[in-house]
C-alpha cells in the first residue's frame, strides 16, 4: 500500500456495503464511501489524514470552466466595444438612433429572459457538460453571424444579439456546480473567485482583442476572432471536462480523496420554496438591494466605458483597448485576493468578513463614482479609478434605458448625473447591507432530512471504490439487493 493510499483513510471512516456481499468484500480494504445521489454510484470519502495531491486536474477543470463562461460574456458584450469602431456612411449600425442603440444593448437580456425557464428545466434533466456545450455552440454561431447580418438591417442584427444572450443564463449555475463538485472544502473561496471573476476577465479579453482588431483590421474582425477562440475553448472543455471528479479517468485517487474530504451526501428531498419567509426576510432584501446596485454599476461600466474613453476622454481605439484592460486586471486580482483571504482568515467571523468585503466593494465604488464626476476630461487618469469596482453584473435590460437617455451629448453634466445616480444607489445599498445582512443561515433554509427509502435504494447500483495495487481506482459492481451496514475500518495487514 502506497503512502498516499494510506493517507486517504481516516481512523473513523466507515463503509456502506451490501450485507449479502460481505463474503466477497475484503474488510481490510474498506474505505469510507457514501452514495452520490446524482451519479448513482458510491464514491470514496475520507475524513482525515488526506494529503494534498500532486496532480491538479481540478484546476484544469477550473480554468476551462472559467474560460467558457468568460467567452460567453465577452461575446455578449462585443457590441459595446465594436459600437465605437463603426464608420458613419459605411456601416449601417453607425446610423442607429439612441433608442435603437439602447435596444441593441438590451437585446442579450431579452435572450436570457426567453431562455430562463427552459434552462431551469434543463439543469434538472441534463448533465451540465451538455448544457454548457450547447450554450457555447449558440453563442459562437451567433457571434460569428453578427458581421454577416449587420448589413441586412436592424432586425437581423437584433436577432443575433438576442441569441448571444441565450447562453448567459447558464453561466452562474455552471459556476456554482463546478465549485460544489470539483473544489475541496478548503478551496471553495478561490474557485468562486475565479469562476465569478468572468465579468472582469471578459472585459480584459474584449478590450485587448477589440483594441487591436479595430485598429489593425476592422470591427468585423473582433466578432470573427471571438467566434474562433470560443470554438477552440469549448472543444477543449468538451474533451477534458466531466460533471463529477470520480467520472474523470485523469483524476488520481489522491486528488479524488482530497476533493471529497469531509463532504457528505444527504438524501435529497424536494421541498417547497419558502416564498413567504423569503420576502419577509430583511437579510434577503439587503442582499437583493446590494446585488441590484452592484449589478447596475457593473453593467454601466461594461456598456459605457468604451464610449467614455472614446467620446468623452477622446482616446483613440488602440488606447481604449490597451488602457481599458489594465483596471480590469487590477479588479480581477483584488477579487482573487478576496477569495483567497476569505479561505485563510480565521480570526474574523464569517458575518464580519461578509460585511467588510461588501462595504469595500459597494461603498468604495460609490465614493469613486462621486469623485470621478468632478474630474474634467483633461485629467485622463480619473477613468482608471472608477473601473476598480464591483463583482458581477447583469442589469442589461434596465441600464440602457436609464443611462442611454441621459447621455445624449456626452457633456460633463450628463456624465456627472449618471455617476452620481450609481454612487447613491451603491452607498444606500451598503448601509442597508451593514444593518440587515447576516452570514448565518436562516431557519427556513434548513433542509428536511429523511431516511433513505428501501425501494429507492434497490434502484441504485452499489459500487465500492477500493485501492488496487497499482494505485488506480477499481470499481466493483454488485447486483444484489442492497441493505445498509456500517463497518468500521480496520488496518490493512
């Protein structure tokens, strides 16, 4: 038995096996296993003594998943950059009215709303891998079609933009699922920081590609490059990704034990959604208010920063792309540091950490918005300050209707009004969050625990995961009708 194999066993480990299969099961090789309800198989569990694995397949999965949802948002936001590259008299989209441009910016939200209910259903029925690959195909095709349909008229362009938004409603569920399945309990913070950082990553990517593409080639090249890069990323994702670690042949036994350490599976029970308790909860309203203010501010940055650089600060296209990516890099690094520090800091309660991080993110953003409203266009460093804000975004449907009708002439007064509006919302949300938010779970969120039903257990194929001599995982299926028996682990001879 290898040292890594021995370390994957805890002294208090237990194994659930069929009683009739006891004679065929080597008691000395017992490992701590529990049934994974979603997979219909037993997977190895370990409580203590698990060493950090030398192989890091989970981080490749993290990188590919992050790149996929980053590509989806970058495709969706591509219009916000290409808009400043079109040439009046040549490109039909350059002659759109203010209302048409606002509708074009809001179009992805329409696609997201259309796909929302079907997505909820599909997330319950289909593997996440299939869902994300289909969404990747939709956004890739829609993005590649934009340069082709733009000359055909506003309606065709709008349809392509709506298709770009269809895929977005899969991003947050995928981020949560990958974290739950592939991150160890000690790595949840860093996984979430990367996966929810796709907002900043998409802007960094879009600004860099948009600046170079529009300066060296044409605005159409931005969409073609996005489509090609998206296709490559989703092909790699499809090749390496599996929904669960034990389904992936590239995951070593040591890494699997590390991922599953201290995790438990409870028998799932479909519970009624406590809508009444939710709407009466001050914590819920504090979270929703903060999310609305935060999302509105970030949506403003995603949609109007290219316009702010070019039309107000008078940057050329290449500088808009290159300089615009720098603040996003800083913002993303701050986000990663927040996730890492949240995992490492133990001297502060979760409730206090929640309020500190949220106050810095929202309150600090509001203050910078107010400062920026007093900075004249000649002080070009000011635009860098405002971009170091926020966490994640999607208020696409509302933001263009508010900001688009204020910024009619790009005057300092109009930009000041927009910045103050977002600043007031951010600071008000921060104050509300400080007083009402809590990190503890509300009583109505506690799951209902029930004993497994015997006839349901009969439908589950029992698979013990044991360690073979070559340190690989050997699955031993058993077709006998299972009954649960807990057996304390003994030391191998």
